[in-house]
């Protein structure tokens, strides 16, 4: 059965497999296993100066898993209705983001590295970088994030 059917269609933190070893730990992500999409691209953000922010955009179709493979950072996500902040500070935790989520990454610790595994090749047309356009689309579409 496809993982997609059971996977929440909203931002959710997932705990990835950890393989303990006296020589060190190992964590793994496989497409359609821990994540509900096929992997098209991997990139990472690092050397972020203190106080800087990244993100400030959403995606039309792209799905994503973000991991602080070293250090820590905060990710604020909104669907235009509900806003949540997730802290990533463990190399075996990931934040899954479906399409339609505006995100802002901040509080990067010194030496942090934010790894992203995403479902589509890079395409600037696939981004929404204008917050007003994002809100207009969100109003038409409706909420994604479950309120607690
Ligand atoms: P962007 O996705 O805006 O990074 P962030 O989410 O941190 O704000 O990308 C920053 C710049 O890098 C932008 O000019 C596009 C470019 N870029 C690529 O060329 N290829 C890629 O795969 C990514 C993710 C970004």
C-alpha cells in the first residue's frame, strides 16, 4: 500500500530510523518509506550567519523533508490560517512539509546544517515568494494545518 494513503497531509515531525553502533549512529531515509514521495533533489543550507533567516516562500506542488543534520534551528510554518513553530535539533528527526505551506527558518545555531530532501527538480516557477499571492491561494484552497 502506498505510504501516501496513511501519511498526514500537513506539516509533521517524523522520527527517522536510528542504527546505533559503538562506532557511531546512522540515520536513513528511503523514498516511499519514511517519506511519501520519490526523491528528485537534495540540497543543504549551512554557514548561516547568526540572526539570519531563510525561506519566506511556499511551493505549488513540491513536498519536502527537512532535517537539522547538525546543530539546531526553528521552522515557522503557516497554511495562511494556522501557524506553528517546529524546532529541529536532532539528526534523526525530520519535518515533512506538503505543498501550500509558507515557511521561515531562523535561530540557526553556529555550525548547523539544514538538509532538504524534495520531490521535484529546482524550478523557480514552482515557488510562491509573494506573501499576498500565497494568502490569496490559501483562501481559495482552505486550511491544511490541523488546529490543536
Ligand atoms: P531558496 O530556495 O530561496 O532558499 P531558502 O529556502 O533558504 O530561502 O534558494 C536560494 C537561492 O538558491 C535561489 O536563488 C535559488 C537557488 N537554488 C537553486 O539554484 N537550486 C536549488 O535547488 C535551490 C533549493 C535553490
